[in-house]
C-alpha cells in the first residue's frame, strides 16, 4: 500500500502544471492631479474682512 501511495504522489507531481506568473496588473485607480492654490491676494482680502 505504501508503494501505491508513493506512485500516486509521484504521478501527481509529474502531471501538475507549472505555476503561472502573471505580469503586474496596471492600476485602475485614476491618477491624482495637484490641487491648484488660489492667489495669495484673495486670502489677504478674506483676512482683513473678519
């Protein structure tokens, strides 16, 4: 019975396919864009009104 199990394992190893290595999948997330800041003059006007 031990020989039968050994033969089953050996044949299974021989039949097993090689591991498939997939290339890196590109990201589906959108690229981030920088946030444009407003002019400093507008901030100065807001501060003086308070």
